[in-house]
C-alpha cells in the first residue's frame, strides 16, 4: 500500500517515471436496496443509453463523464475548498449571478466571452497555444485544467480532462411503466368546451386539451427505470500523463497545484441524488479502492484520504498562488458582437 505523502505527490506531478494514472473503483447502491429500480438519464432519440456487449450483457450509463464533471466542479464554491480557486461570479439580469464553476464550457463558454474577462481568457488560451504555458489559465479558471476545456468558438485551444468520472450499471433489465391521468372534474359538463370536443381530444396525449390537463390521457410503455443485476460502479481516473504535460511559469508548482485540485475533486464526497428515482450511496460492504497504475501496467493500492489530499492541495495552492477573485457583469454589447461572428 502506497501512502499519499509529499514524495509520492511529487512523483505523480513532476516525474516522468511516476504513475501514469490514479484510478478509483467504487460500488454504489440504491438507497432502497440492491434490487431496487433506478432511473438512468434519458437522451433525445434513444431514451436510456444501454449498450449490448458481445456476450449479451447490457450496460447502462447512470451518469456520464460530462454530468459527473458538472457535479464535481461546484464543490469549489464550498468551504474549505473555495479558497483553493479564484471565485469568479458573472452578474446578469435583475441581481442574478452565476459562478464560472457552473458554466458548461468553463473558460471557453459564450458567457465568459460576454464579459470583461473575454480578452484575458483569449490571452490565456493563446499563451497555451503559442508556448504551452497553462499558468494564465490556472490563475484565471484552474478547474478548466482539471475538468478540461475547449475554446471551440475562438482560439481552438483544447485541454483534456485530468479528472474523468463515470457511473455505469452492469447486467441491467430495463422496465416500462404506464399511467393514466384523470381530471378531477368533467370540464365539458361545466361548459369549458363541448362534449364533442372532449370526445375528439380525450385519450390523445398530443391534443391541445390533453396538453393543458383537461381530459383523460393514458401514458403507456414509458421508460420505467432499470434493475441492475450486476454492479453499479463509479470509476474515476486521474490522468497523470496529461497533468505532467502542463508547462509554464514554474511548471512544477503549477502541476502540484492542479494535482491538488484534481485529487480534491476526486476524493470529496458527492451528493448521491443524481435525479428523480436515482439516489445512490457507496456500498458499505465493498471497499472503494484507489490504485496507482505504473507505465508498465503494474498496479499498487494507494491510501488516498480526503483530509490528507486537502492539506496537500492547500499547501500547493499557497505555493503557486491562487488567482484573483472577482465579479464581472454580463456585457450585452460584447454578447451581440460575439453572436455575429462566423464560426
């Protein structure tokens, strides 16, 4: 068992001969029990994302890589993690605001380009493209390095995810459900519309009266969740090769800083409520295991504890220097100008 200490962290961050990845395999359980029905996300045109393996096993996506990243990143708004990154708020509308930690495309998002941060973000991406220097991005929006960013609408700078997490369920059976909506009163008898109109539109989910909830509507054969006969598993990968490719002003310090953020994100407890009908917790009977994977493929268990990781991240942040926190307003004129640019 490898203990996570300063020497091991340095191997991960700055030594080419160090591990290529740290990985976690964590079994999850529905709060109702292992045989409970859970609801995966639904996607346009396909419904549930269920893949059929060559042996007939069905594997369902419970939470995608992008969705997991969007759940992990906002922990840096909370104490004690907030001090590790600059807190950048964008104000808009009537006293509304949103943290850059909740903006989908991170530093490459249209919302960022619609503020006074636009030029600074462009310069940071350009520095990375021109010289490989990731330090300006780290001082402006360091979680863009942790969870990946693509400035696809402007400079085309692209940085891979250092932390990747996904939840899948194995050997699943998908279920169907049906329902019947019955209005509380007979609206035709109350003169809201005629009985002929009611008869014509009743039972048709796409009719105008059905959409407004005035007539009986059956719903049959809808997605009814899945039962996982196998494991529900969360896997997390910290890509140390991608981390060690980061360069710039005081690159070793930069890499230690980003490693600290990545490990905080990977070890901090997450809310297990993924969506309605999908409330999961770690399986108390199956020990989650962190593993260091060497360049030759050999594997060794690693003791990664959230408190130890946080202490390392706090020191790494202090050594590198956390960027400036700020609040910037949405700029309508910038947004209009950006919206008219050709892709």
